[in-house]
C-alpha cells in the first residue's frame, strides 16, 4: 500500500511539473497544413506536358497497356477514334482525359483520369475509384499523400483538405453508389466553377 501511494504521489508531482502555470493557457496543438501540390504526378499550376495517346491498326485509341508512353491524353473518350482537337499546351480552357498504366495508379483507381487546364496549366485533377476499391486503403494513401484532413465533414465517407491555394476532396458513393472520386483543384478553378454553376442555375429560371 505504501509503495502504491508513493507511486501515485510521484505521478501527481510529475503531472504538476508538466502542467502550465496557473492562468497560462495551454498551447494549442495544430495539425500540419496539408500538402496539396500534385495527384498522380500531375502538378497544379504546371503544364500538362504528356503526349497524345496512340492508336491501334483499326484507328481507335489503343488500351493503356498497349500505349508506348503513359500517361497520355485523349482527344475524345476511349476507345473512340481521335478528334481534331488542340493539345493541352494550346488550350485556353478545356478538360482532357488521360490514360494511365496499371502500375501508375493506386489499387481501385480507374485508368482514365480527368484533368482541367487553363492556358495549358493544370487546374484540377479528378480520379475515379471503382466500386471495388478499398475505403481503408484509399484513406491511408490519401493521408500519406496530403496529411490529415483539416475540414470537418458530417459524412463519414467524405474527407476534405484546404489550403490558401488549393483544395482536395474524397467523395464516397460518388458519382454512383459504391464508387468514389478524388479531386484536387486550385482555389481559383473552384471559384470559377462555382461562378459558372450559379450562372447556369440563374439562366434556368
């Protein structure tokens, strides 16, 4: 009993020594700011400098595993024939689908990745996850990539990261139930999309 009492007293003394003085607020522990720079090696604010995807003998775009170089951009949705379309470096504002090889994407991600560009510079990257992707593995990979989410969301399957210049979202059950999408975007692109959305809604009444 005496030994146990001595340990308790020693623990109380140690806690008192580690506590801030009376009247001094304890320091606030803050999580490190998320690192929202790139997704799948595609850097926000940098040129989309990848080649156009190649075609097979039938003139249609070849599958990702048949491409000489990936990622590569598509002028129309896979596996259609190429359209006459400006390359990303010449686009004032456009959206391109990129084909990635199986080893260039995490498990459960689709090979076709959507990228929005302004004046040839990447503004948004969108990766769709199949319904077979692992929620837990995807969560861990994104936390390793971006850090801990710093915006609270009411939905368990929604994670949100924000900095002064960029935003990232994981949306579970979107666009279809069981699927998910990961979006990395610049703040300016997000504001532009919101303005366009509001303008479209206003014109519909």
